[in-house]
C-alpha cells in the first residue's frame, strides 16, 4: 500500500476543497473514501493511569471525539476559513455549547430580534431564568441600537444574517468593529447564507455557527452543527461542553454530512439561482403582499447583502398573500412539488405557513404581521417550481402574471 500523502490545499478553489479536505484514504484498508467508524471506545496506552478522561486530543471514547467527527471538523474549518472547528449533534447543540463555554452568571448578551427559535428560547428564557445571564433583544441591523444596548458587563453580541425568518441583513463588519472597540465577542449564525456565500470570520467575527443539518448536508437525512473559531476556544468548547455536556455527533451522521458536503458548492449555486428567480416572479404577482429576499433590489439590506454574500443570496425567502388566514393553508394543499415541512437546505423545496399569532411577530417588520410563508427553495428545476406556485394560486382564484 502506498504511503499516505500530506496534502496542501492552499490556493485551491472552494469547490475543490469541499471535495478533498478531510476525505482521507482509510489507513487500514486503503479505501479512498473514509469509512464509517462506529466504535465508541479506543485502545488505551500501556499505562493509562495518568490520562485525563475528559481530554479530546487522543482517541479515548467517542464522546471525547470520534474519527468521522474529526474528519468533518477539518473540512468545515477549511471551508469557513477558520483555525479549528467543533462539530456536534445539531445546530442547537453547537449554539448551546458556545454559549455554555463563553458565558457565566452576571454576563450580558445582545442578540438579534430575528433569530432561530431555539436561540430566542435560550436567551429570552432559559439562560436568564436558570443561570442569571442578562440579555437584550436588539435590532442588529441598526448599529446605533446595538451601540445603545452595550453595557459594562456585555460579553457577547450574537446575530444571524440573513435572519430567520425575515431575511434581514446585518452589517457584519460594522458589528465587529463596534463590539471589539468595547472588548465584546461576536458570534454569527451563518446557516441561511452558508460558507459558500459568506464567511463571517473574514470580517473579524470571533465565532461562526452553522447548522450542518441544512445546506452542507443537503439531503434532509442527518443532523449536525458546527462552531468555528480559534484553536484555544475550540479546545475549551470540546472540554467544557462536548465532553462534559455530551451533545456529540454520531459517527453515521458525521459521515452522511461529509458525503453531502462534497456536492455542497454545486447545490448551493442552484439554491441561489432558483431562489432569486422565484423571488423575482413572486414580486410581480398581484396576489402577493410582499417578498423578503436579499437578492431583490427592493430589499432594505440588498446593497449590504451584495457586499457580504459573494456568490448569491441563499435559498430561503418569505412572502405574504393578500387574503385571510386560511387562504395560506388552502394554497398549500394545491402544491405538488413544494412540501409543507420545516427546515431548509434540502434537495426538495419546503414551505411553512407562520400565522399571525407567532409569539415573536412583534419583533418582525409590519408586513409580516398578517402571517406569511417561509419558503426553502430546493434544487428542482426553477420553471417547475414557479409553475407549481402559479397553479396553486390559480386554484384559489388568485390572479397571476407571467
């Protein structure tokens, strides 16, 4: 068997790195694709009596770090442009691990008005009630509001861009500059954009979180989350949160995401292209009350999105209809290609109706208050997707134009 090569990926394109980084031949068999290593325990050295059983540098126990997890961490760190990465069981596990490691009682956190529901729960309820962490919900698209919310005990500013589900755009560079002037850490949830479109570390963000469940996996069949940052902080997260809280990713899920990541750049470009085409079509429809998509020139954050999102604007959009509550539900029943389901980044297109009584509606722009769809555009043919929306609208007597 030939000796294993030491690869240098410097200077290679994003697509080439997505294929090759971490996809190392199996040293035991010579297989050119990584195997699924399901072992939960590893051989110990001759004298294990002095070992740190919570360490993750050496293979001890899969909760401390598994083989497939380690390969995936190499790939994600490289694609995000980070020194190191910790991969865990879900995007929420990654968020929780980061916050658990970096925050303590008495700290203050600023987080965006528009975030994933679990982030809202963590900061608006759980962390405050259980651990005495002070939090402020702030419109992070407005730097003056962010600045006004800073306190002497502010330790972290956390935001998403684009935000879920209103697709608002935050000024990454502006937030980082403001935060670092006050000695505050910055974390960005990059799930809606993905590292194909935006790499927040390049703008000075301290930590990036990705739900690997979404675009990077891309097939709707596994869950995982990643935190990307410097070596020192990632080692702390492994020790404090991964090993001792235990939200470790399964070897099989790590392997599935590794497989999905190989085609991620190709799929992401289709998500980008399809979503833009559908957003432009929806914006012309008389029955549509609004469309929120950063690729549209009418979007409030469009110019900033052009600056920060290098290859496209992602695969998620939101839009409203001119009609009553149940019209939204009836339209969904007529769809043939779109599936009524949560999540995003799947090969198939998904749609979910968020009604007027959503508990966070007061945080969203006025146009969202009558209820709206959040649509995760897949990689089907965009003409088929537009035709499916058109026929569903027409089935309810809604006017459409070409």
